């Protein structure tokens, strides 16, 4: 056993949930600048919800070394922010008489294919995100939000299991202290 009790932390750039949340943020900035009045409260709310989704993943990852509880809470805040953003996109479509794509819509299937590509980034989805038709753009971003939310749900389940198995900082501190005492013969 190692005597250190603060595990490696950070590494959020390696999280698929973070990479997808970053695409959602960049796409939302583009979408709002293009299709929603910049002076509108909705514009600011949507951009901030997308930012919160991304930033809370970062903050949770960085805090994970000393607080698994905080990591879980912030990951859930990221998930909740994206759910709020999803509702805004759905409102956008509904109030303009546009439709949300069904699961078996051909474009939804294509979006799933693109999401399976390793290292998919904004460029992978650019044609859909920057489409002149706001219905297509909104639906592509909705699809990205759904994928990100799914990944965050899986991440939360993993964090829960890791906490149950390994405990939190106080438990790791106690184990490290006991180990040191045994090692030194005290």
C-alpha cells in the first residue's frame, strides 16, 4: 500500500463526457448567436447552462482528489444544467412550430453513427450544427446533449460505486495513517 491518500485527480480532458460537453457548449454559443437575439435573456441562459455543464465536469474532476462527494455533486450539477439546456432547445422548436427528431429519424441515426467515431469533435458535427435550418441545428445539438447526459449518468453510477468501494478522503487518510503506524511498528 502507498502512504499517499490523495488519489490522482483532474484528467477531465480524457473524459468523453467532458469532450461531448465542450461540443455542446461551442454549438450552443454558435446556435444562440445565430438564431436567438443576443440581448435576449434566453440567449444568456442557454449559453450559461451549456457552460455550466462543461465547467462543472472540470471542477468535479479537479476536486475529486480530496472530495468524492463534491465530485459527485458537481457531476450531477453538470447533468442538471444540460437537462435545463435540453428543455430550452425543445422550447425553441415547439414555439416555432418545428419538430424534434424521433429516435428512428434518418438524421438521428446518422448522428448516432457520427457519435461512435473515436475522437469525434466539433468538426465532426459542424455541418449539422452550423446548418442554415435552425430545426436541423437544434436537433443536432439536442442529440449531442442526450449523448452527454447519458455519459454523465454512467459517470455518476461509476462514481457512486467507487465511493462505496473506496470511501472518501477521511477513510483514505485513516487507512494511510494506520498503514504508517504498522510499518513503523507503533
